[in-house]
């Protein structure tokens, strides 16, 4: 057996042996955008970062009517209530939390609330919403 064939065989066997551990880890980002590695084998015991829907997605859920059961109107009614001040970003986030679309920590995340607020403002500034 040639030396290079032996090295290749060792690398293949080593890769196969390590594959379950490699497959169980993933790279993600936290709210500040810093990459973190999560080993899914330890996820339940070592999970400290909270993953949110993107603020646009949370606002768009409301716009599409996916939060009606939680009391949030959809479409032009959502935009109208937001413009008059009878609906806030916190209302939308609270509804998304109640719908189990967001963790409760999102209600205390000022940056997240501001981003949802910005999305709602952009909806109200758009004359023809056709998504």
C-alpha cells in the first residue's frame, strides 16, 4: 500500500468517525450579528441566545392577518390603526408572543421593538402594498 493511499484512508476513516459531531453543530448569529457555534447535542442544557423572527417578518405577519386571533387587524386596517396611534409596535410584538411566533424576551428588546416600529412606519408610508 502506498503511503499516500494510507494517509487518504486515515483521513476518510477519521472524517466518518467525526461526522456525527460535525453534523450536530451549526453556525448562527446572535442579535448583535456576532457568529456563534451551537452544538445541537447540548442545545437544551447550554442554550443562552434567543432567536427571533426578523422584525419585517413580525410586522408582515400582522399585515397578512396572521395575528387577527390575537386582536391585530390586517392590511389597511393595521396601517390605519398604526397611523392614528391606536396600534403600536409593542402591540404587534405582544400579539406575536401570544401566537407563539416570538419568545417573551422580544417584548423587552428595545432594538427589536424599534425595528418593528420602523417596519410599521414603512408600511404606513407605502401607498400601494402589494406583497
